[in-house]
C-alpha cells in the first residue's frame, strides 16, 4: 500500500520556523484529503492542517495564521510551513490521508519538532 514518510523536523527556538515534508509512494493527492497531525508527550494525537484535492485548506485555531499546508501533486509531496513556533508546538508530526472522513494509511515514524530556548 501507499507509504508516507515525514521529514524536516528539528530543534528550533521560540519564534523560529521549520518546513516539514511528507513524501508519498503513490499518486494520492488528486482524490484524497491530506492532513498533518501531531502528538505531544502524554497527549492524544491532534489534527493541525488539511488540504483537499482542489487546494482548499483548513486549520484549527491553535495554528491558524502560523502554519501553512501545501502540496506538489506531481512530486507526491506535501509540506507544512511552520512559522512563529511556540513551545506548545513541540510534538511528533505525522501526515496521513482521508477518504470519506476516515484516515486510510498506517501512521509513519513521524518527525520530531522541538521548540525550546
């Protein structure tokens, strides 16, 4: 089945920026909603951004105005530009796809984002 590989995480100071990448092994962006999720220690995984096949995006209030999701369909790659990072953004970030509102691929290893001074 399709595999998703996240990359681009790292250590950054508060107020800094990172760009995460999600590479897919198949052509999936044209028919699925793609999204980014994160999980901090002791907390449940939460949704942080999504983009549909038409390029429309959505974000929760916690990241709206700071994060931007995008994708390059030809490269089967999705991105998450993260600006004005806060310590509360520290988490492992994952990508996945939805069809009919259901996540359809196994979770990958994710990429660690640590925001600390």
